[in-house]
């Protein structure tokens, strides 16, 4: 055997020895790279490579929570009086003195449905002369779902009137304009404060109605 053949066999043996060592001693880089870029067959479903499929949210979860909806809304009662016309429409350049009163009422209709009414009265005077009188009851059928009983009354007397107010204000504006006066545009109403005032009035009325003990 020639010296050349002997050297080639030595090189092959050394190479084989290095390959055996590399195969027997894995480095830390190998598993990290595999974790970052796992091999995936495009025809294999996600379950085959250990990826859990996305679970859709239950249908009931999206419908949970309190819900307030307006099923219908309407003018329940409307009256407008212009007793001094046509004299009340001419001869005065001063704006009338406007007085407005607002009440909120609610009553149960059937399961989860309630009628909420805004009763608004307004009058315009010029000194002692009444220019117009307006009386509006604007109602709606509200569906309230998922609200605790102790929170139902504030929802009906605060949240529902907030939804109805812009429509009731438009009716008032149109009525005064059609009556020959400038449109009456009410300022936004704080229905929470109005609700608290009504609660205080009811508490005082209940206290006054209690019979007093004889001395």
C-alpha cells in the first residue's frame, strides 16, 4: 500500500470520528432553532404539530350583560294653546318668560318590557299675559334585560329618558314653531338629579303620611 493511500484512509477516519462526536453531543443551538421554526407540512392540520385550534367564544357570552333597547316610541298626548293669537304674535320685541316642568314615569307592561313616559309642560308669558301653553307626554316601550332589581328603577327613570329626550325636544320645538313662536329648544336635562329629587319628594310624602303615636 502506498503512502498516498495511507494518508487518504487517515483523513476519512478522522472525518468519521468528528461526525460521530457531533452526532453524540448535540449543541444548545439545535433545539432552540427547532423551537423557533418548527417544521410544518402545509397539508397537515394544526393538531399534528401541537398547535391547538382557536376555540370560538360561546354564543351566550356575547349576549350576557345588561341590555336596554327601545322597541317603539310615540307621542302619547300633545296640546298647544295660543290664547292671545293673533295679538300675542305681534307688538312685542321682548323674549317671553319660559317656564318648563319635567316629570318621568314608568310602568311594567310584560316580561322585561316597560313603558317610560316623559311629561313636559311649558308656558311662555309676557308679564302677566300668557302667550302659549304646551303639554307633551312622550312615551316609549323599553326592553330591559339583565339588570338587577335594585338597579331597575334608576335605569327606567334615568337611562331611558336620556334616550327619549332628543325626540321629545324636537316635538316641543316643532309645536312652538307651528304655533307662531320661535322654536323652543330645551337645554339638556340632568335626569339623575331629577330622579334624586323625585326620591326625596316621595320620602317626605311617605314620612308625612305615617300616623303619629298618641301621647
